[in-house]
């Protein structure tokens, strides 16, 4: 019988064999023997069992699965193939620090950037890489990987991985798991700014958001490629952890806004003309209410000052209902001090100077002249306070044109820290609708978030606020 010399194998084959051997904690010779034995039809189940028994002697890639930690939560982290994969190693550590049990899947491309050994050592367990690995399928299987978790995180989510997700592909372990899972999925995109802006990626994002996938980042800044800058950097591990924790709704000290006091304004204001008529706008309050709910779920003590809306008061939130801008300012002032103020209300800019006590009658002659005066600017009043200003003041900018330009101008004029800018032009469906496309504008950056539900915008914003309070870069 001819002998087989590993040295004589071609380079590509040798590389694959070395990788498999490392994943399975075998020598290359042992791995080759195992493959041949399997090909010869030996009982693979027996091999998988033997593999389990060998577990103690194996590398970290085949250690038993970690049990959920103090947080009692499990996260499945799918690492895609981009330079940001190195940050995902830190993400594993950060998730485990907070008590989550982390299982990792590395795509083939991810293994060009980081090794299963490194991910496994940090996760304290076996790393999964291969859809057609018999031992994996008999032992855990992609369906169990998809289900035995509370949250699936994809970081970095490359343009290619996002395209496959949007298209429902399942030709490797990562995509098969993503298709098989019924758990929430959070993706942290990372790619070159041109790839992020490409029409195909925008289309995929819209599809993913419609499929219920939540997105954190990407952030703006310098790219790994020399001289490239723009939006495409993966969100920082702490930001991703904060978003994950908001999702998991973990009770206890790990909540991103635990102990923080948050004041939120929401809805329109009604400015009376007479006892039956008023000036108003189309705001439904959905976005502001969703933010208040998400902040409460993240452990904050929330006061929601709401204009007239038809929504129920969010659970776990102290809700104060007001009618006018003046009432709203008074209620907000009373709710201070707070760590964070989020001003999502569509406050009427003007009120009628002298609302009449009785109904204005047509017979009174002609058309009534409504003398208008400007309402107080609640956001600017709070942001410009000398004492008792919240650490973080977030405004909204509802615009129909020149969105970013106007948002930047508002940020300066009102003295707030962030502006969440949204396009409310006719046809955008934002006013009164369930979805929102926003841009997070800070003093030195603009982050464009994909279209998503107002709840998803709220969770993402709360995650960012949590990270900012924790000292992450704003
Ligand atoms: N805002 C406020 N009080 C007001 C007007 C606006 O607190 N009297 C807040 C809103 O809650 C929002 C931000 O200011 O966070 C921007 O609101 P927007 O209506 O977009 O801006 P305006 O200042 O009203 O400017 P303009 O209508 O000219 O765009």
C-alpha cells in the first residue's frame, strides 16, 4: 500500500489540513487519518463520542460549552471576514465580562484575519467554522447553534455577509445558522465607505431591516486603508455590548442605563386658538415613546413628558401628559435634574397670543386674525442651562430638505450634544408612521442609520447613550 506524506501535499490542501487539525486539536497526521477513516465509512458517531472524551486533552477549540454566566444570557457571535474582526476578539471578552456565555462562529473569510484558536481561547469554548463538519453536526449541529442562544450578533457584518443574509443564502455555517435562527439578530456592519454607500448595500440594509434585523453603526472615521475616511468603521465593542444588553433586557446592574435619570419629550403640542380649536402637527409620539420605553428597559428612571397622543403610557415610565409647549417646558424643568435629556417632541413653534375664552363664531365677521408669538424652545433652554444641565442632551431635527446641513446648524444653535435628524418630507411616511430613517449628528461626525422600526431606532439610540455615559467616545 502506498504511503502518504503530508509534506508532498499541495500548499492549499496543506493549509486546509493544518486549519482543520488546529480546530480539532489533532496533529496533521491524525487529522488526515481521521478524514480517511471517515471516507472509508467508519462510524462517525463513534468518532464524535471519542472526540468528546478526548476533550480534556484538546485545544481550547474543543472545550465544553460555557454555561451562561451571572447575566444568565447566551450570545452567538458570528465573526465575518474584515479587518474589524480583531475588535470582535475584544467583544468576546467584553460580553463574557458581563456574564454572557459566548459561542463563536468564524466564517472562512474571518479566518484570514483571526484564528479559531484565539476566538476559542477568549470564548472559553469550542469555535465553529464548518457546516459540513461531521463532528459538529452530530455534537451540536447548526440548528442547535441557531437556537441555543438569546441573541445572535454578527460583527463585523461585511457587505458580502449582509448580501447573503438579505438574499437568504445558507451555503456555509454562518449563513445557515442565520437562516435557521428564530432569535433576535444584531449586526455591526464594517466595510469601506464606498461599499457602505453602494446602492446594493443600501438595498440589502432595507431588506434586513424589514426582516427584523437590528443594526449598530457603522461609525464614521478613519478606515484601515491608508487615506480612506468616511462611514464604515465597525461600532466599538462597548457600543455593541450596550446594544446587545438593551436587546437582552438583562435585569440587574449590567443594564446600560441602570441608575441613570432620563427625561424624554414626545408627541406634538396643541396650542389653543379657542376652547375647541388648536394649532397642532402630525407627530404621533411613537418615536419618543419608544425611546422612553427602551431607556426604561435598559434600567433608567424615565420621566416622559408627552403632548397629546393616542398611545398608551409606556410600561415602567413616569408619564406626564401636557397640552402646550409652555406646559411641556414647565414639566421638563420640574423633572430635572437628569443625566440625559432626549427631546423628541414636535413642539409647535408658535402659539396664539390671545386664545379666546369662548368659541370664535363665523358670524363675528371676516376671518379671524391669529396673532402668533414664538413658543419657548425647550431643548435649547435645557441645553443652555448653566447649572443642572444633563450630561447628555439629545435633540431631534425634523426636516424636509438639506437634512444634515440643518441638523448641524440646529446642534450649534441649540447647544445640544447630538441631533437625531430625520427626513419628514411628504412621502417619507415618518410622521405618524412606524419606521424611521435617521442620521446621528454629533459635533464631529454624521452616522447614517438604515431604515428601521422606531423601536429599533430607540434601542440603538439607548445603546449609544449607554456607551456615552460609560465613557466611550461620543
Ligand atoms: N424643540 C423644542 N422646543 C421648541 C421647538 C423645538 O424643544 N419650541 C426641539 C424639538 O423637540 C427637537 C428640536 O428642538 O428636538 C428641533 O425641532 P425642530 O422642529 O426640528 O426645529 P425648530 O427649532 O422648530 O426649527 P425649524 O422649525 O425652523 O426647523
